[in-house]
């Protein structure tokens, strides 16, 4: 992602504010030490390794086909492996360090209330029913494209008996028993005056995010796992000397942690939603980058790519082509590792904890930066084919798309700046980040705290 804006006023009052913010940034120290609850990048890498090992296991002896015949969605295997590895490793780390979760106490704080548990269960059932109604009403979800998502849900349904157990366990340990589900349950049972509509609004917005992105990511993940299984089945080193397997590997890694992140919004792992993007601009800037909206926006307004791609352009220079392809893969793997850095917390349009490890130790928006750079390297819009005018047009269109991601970065920064830990992190990046020189050269790109 790209840095945000900052400038320094020469007035004395602003000088005091700048001095205070500078001291905050200095006190912040190393960015991955500010939030003790932040997911450990090393643990997440371990989960990634376990997940990829499970995909390799699926590829052997035609297990992918056999598991698909039994459960319908074989990609659930690496998802379960990644989730289990990270959840267990995080729990053991907290026990060893005697850390408590922010909103859950280690020991019961109150007596169990079956009324609260039933209210939360009612709210959850009503939410799921509303999601089912939305999927039934919108024509987008009626086609065969989303068939893998329905199979994914059928597998998740086996975890339904654990829901009451989870609600009972958390009821006695929530520091504030009035969570989103309880407030919605109160509203549904006629206790309108007691309900907190701010929490209810956050609940529905969070489920709107999950309900939109989970179908897409689960479908794409199923395709990538199937492709990688085919490559790994041959287990030939020569196959990994080409561009395509690495290209698909990067997206498989990204999608694997996306699906796990959208599914595992649980307080017990500190992966719950703290807040949701509050502005319509932030929602629009994010949603236009995904299907089904991008199929219209991309085709009609942002079609920067032609069939003249980097491989065709560099075909006469094979050595230069190899180097160029290596840089593209490096960008794509960086993008994938950005998603890995979130661990169980990945989600668009939400705040689920400030991530400062992995690539986010280098700059605030490494995912957007690496993704957008890869588009330039893959599509090579600057190559004058068929003409210089066409190249100028393609460059302008890709710059517009880059602008959409810059807008996403700005709206995300504004949203996350409600958390003082993000403000401290972003100010620290102003002075210590990989792109600090660019920020000093172009002050408009520096972060400005609210």
C-alpha cells in the first residue's frame, strides 16, 4: 500500500501537536512490539508451511479426488490445517507468556446466564437466515460458479454443534457481556430500549463483509488448490522452473489465508472485528476491485491490459525475460506474504487488530504496492503496441486503477487511525519505513495523524 499524507505547520500550537506525535512515534519503537496480541509472523509462516504440506499430501495418490467425493470441498483440508496450526501455536504462546486476550478473561468473571446464551444463539440464527435470504434473492449467487462455496458451507455445517459450546464458554469470560450478538438478541426479543444500535450496526456490517467476500475467496481457493495439486502430483523440479506454478502458488497462499480469515472471526483467538469501514467511499473503493463489479468497471472503464503481455514482449531476449519474470513472482509472493502476516485476522473493510510484522514492518501498504507494481510488469502497458497512442491510453487506465488502490489506502488509514496504536505505527513509518525517503521527497505522501 502507499503512504498517506502529512505536513508540518509552523504555528506554535501545531508545533506542540507535532512534537507530541513525534514523541509518540519515537516511543513506539520496533513496530512489531507495540501490539502484544498481534499475530506472530513466524507462527503464521509455520501455518503456511503446514497448509502447503497438506496440499502436497492431497496431490499424492489422487487423494484430492477421493476427498472431493467425500466432503465436496477438498480445499477445506489446508484451511483446517492453517487454522489449527495458528490457533494452537497462539494459544501455547499466550499460556507460556501468561497473556490474556483483550476482551476475554482467562477465568470466569460471572455466573453463566442461559438467557444471554440463548439470545446470542437466536441472533446468530437470524443473521445466518438473513445471509441465506440475500443469497437466494441476488441472481449473482444462482449460477454454477458458486457451487464450490455451497460445498464449503456444507463442510462448515459440521462445526455447528460447537457453536453453543463456544457461546457458553465466552458468556462467563467476556469482560463486557454486551457484545454484538447479545444486543441483536435483545432487539429481536422486543427489548428495543435496551439494545445498543451501534453494536448492532457493526454486527451487520461485519457480516456483510464476510457474506460478500467469503463466496468469492472460497471459489477461487478451490480452483488454485486443484491447480497446485496437479503440479505437485508430478513432483518434477522442471515444472517449477516456469512462471505459471509460481504465479498460482502466490495466489493460492493469498486465498488460503483469506478464506481462513473471513471464517475465523472469533474472540477466543483475538481475531474478532473491532470496527468496520464507516464511509461509503471506503466501501465503494474496495468493492469495485472485486467481482462482480470489476467485470463491468474493468471492461468498460479500466481495460488497460491487452493480449500483448510481458512474455510476448521479451520473447526475443530469454535471459532478460527470466529476470523480469523473477521480479513479477517476487512482487506476487510479497503480496501473498502480506496476507499471511494477518494470520487469522485477514479481512477487507474491517479493523481486526493492527498488523505490524512481516512486510508491514517495512511500510504501511506493502500489499497494494507489490500488487500494483506486478500489474505494470505483467501487462507492460508502456510498450507501444500497436501504437504510442494506445500505450499512452493503457498507461493512463492503469494509473486510474492505481488511483483506486491509493484511495483504498487512504480510506483504510483514516479508518484505522481511530486506534492510537495505528497512529503510532504510521508515524513511526514516516521516519523509519522503507519509503521514508519518498515521503520526504513528496510530503503529500506522508501520514498525518487525525
